[in-house]
């Protein structure tokens, strides 16, 4: 086919996916393609998928239809986790021309010239997940105020509900020197905040050897990485996206507490506050360890924001089990929740477990935790009314306003000032508005 001139991207899922989409976009741009917005109509659409829930699967189908409405003759390429797990299923979606698995997505330019619009299924290149055994660095730039920097990929954990190891392969990492070099590149682009991303970033250091077929012991750990990043001039903030409680060591917490650049914000997956459920999920900690991590953080950083992941409706979760989780979270000094309703995933041990929880009960439990999350967030925010904190400003959907986040992840709103976008400033926090955000006033701009 003739070489397309324009390409558009759509990302589903996590921060890691956003970093990888940006890296793929730069490959296209370096090869002479013009990147356009999704709605503008492109010759090629690249859809980077997630497959954490059934909703993400359905969303992929919806995005394919939207792309074809914008540009009916466009070539549609689907990659990402869903593409690795269900390549044949995706290839049968009307309009999909190419499906690339985990090991092929960064070689996408090698395939575009062979795409055809012949009727029938799309072309599939999604090999066994063991082929995804190397690390490809990536970071996002241009579409957000902050940059998502990929430092780790894959996972060696065997949580019974999770398909990520099947979609991304074994744990593997970048080298410290490479991460530092990428962070400096991001600083040169004028970005003020970097969010470190990965599947299991606390496991950083695995798979850093360049010798094919080896699985070396870690030459560096996550604490070594963040200590080096903390020295980089030009980046005002580093944020840790999510870290397993068993890998969030006291040393990491103590370092962040005195760090020049790492902000007081942790997101720590819990999944269940019931030890029976944690064991069935094959999580690598008990609730007592989780409570200890939260207490340690709050002892050193009372102002720290702590986010929590929780799953409701896991097989075998009785009403008593759920209430134990609810009460455990209610007693924790945390700031907000990300609540997930358990959904059955093929090829996972949990899919074969007894004690299936009816869907309507799963939804009721989800709603209970969502309400608890709002209460936790409101309580956390209320501690900072009338205080001054540093915020990074960004555009808002409301053209008369701009948004921002403080170092400890309080969301603010204030009148739009184009000169302050992507800048840091001190704000005074006022009332909490109907959107649950702070109404703020600018105290002073922080100059470089």
C-alpha cells in the first residue's frame, strides 16, 4: 500500500500504556508520519489496549468503531494487553487490520507496509508471551503536563485474579543509567513532573542483564533508582505511581520523607482487608503488614496522600469477609480508594474457584467502598483548608479555569492564567467545591 501520511492514537488503561503509546508515536513521527488527533481522521489508527476488566475489552471494540466513523478507509492496528491475550478475537472485530502482541508492538513500523484491507480477519502477529523478554524504554510527552516514565515491565507474581503476567511476561527492568538519561531528556523538554510507571515497579532490577537467556540477580533495586533520580536538576517532582506493600520498604518510605523531589504520595494496592481473601488471591502480605506500612508513612509524613486499590466480590468473599475489609479500610488513615468489581478472566485460577459472588452483590459492595472513598477523601482534604501548598498548574475542561495538583495530590481549581500552565506556584487552599476540589488562590509563582 502507499505509505500513509497521518496516524492517530488511542490509549486504554494504565499510565504504563500511556508511556508506551507516546514511544510508539515518536517512532511514527521519526519515520515521517504526521500525528493527528483521534477525531481528525487519519490513515492509520493505533489502539493500545488494556484487559484488566471486561469493560476494557468492550471499550476496544467501541474505539475501533469510532475510528472507522472518523475515517472509514483507515487501517486499524490493535496492540497492548488485550491484543496479547485474545489476538484472534480482536482480529475478527470488523475493521481491524493488524493485531500485534507484547513482543511485536515496538516493531510496529516493520508491519505497516504489509497491511491490507482485504475482506476477512485482520493479520495477527502475537507470539507466545515468553517472547516478550526484553525491556523497551518509553515515556510520554506532549499530551499531559506530567510525563509517565516506564522503568519496569512484566510481573513474576502469580495473583489468582490477574492476567497481566500472561499479557506482559516476566518482570524486567531498565538500567538505572538509562532511566536517569531518559529523565534528563524529559527535563530538557520542559516537563516539571515525572511519574514512574511499570507493572510492578517495586520489583525494579529484575531482567536488566543484556546477556540473552539469563535472569541475573538484581544489580540495583528500586531504592537505588530513586536515590539517583533525586539528584537530577530540572525535574521538580517525581511521583511513584503504584507499589506493592511488601516491596514498599521502610528505607523507601524514609527516603521519600526527606527527599528533595519525590512527593508525599503513595498508591499501595491492598485488594482485600481480609487475610483469608489475601491468601486466596496469592497476595504476598497480610493485612497487618499493610497497616504497618500506612502507619510508618503517616508517622513520618502526616500530610502524605495514600491511595488504595481494592477488589470486591472475589470468589468466596462472604458478607463477613467484605465487612472485615470495609472496617479495616475505614480504620486506616488513607486518602482515597480505587475500587474494582471482580470480573472473571479466562486462564486465571480464580476463574475456577467456588463461591461465586452474585453480580448484584458485587455491585452493592463496590458502591459501599466508593462512598467510603469519598468520605476518606473529604476527611483528608479538610485537614488542609486555609493552608498554603505548592501546585503544578494545567489546563481545565472549563476554559475559564485551570486545575492543578499539590505535592500531596490535592486537586485545585482557580481562574485561568495562561502564563501559569505547566508552572509551579504557591496556592492558598480555600473551600472544597461541589466537584470535590479545592478553590484556590495564587500566592506567588515559584521561579526557576
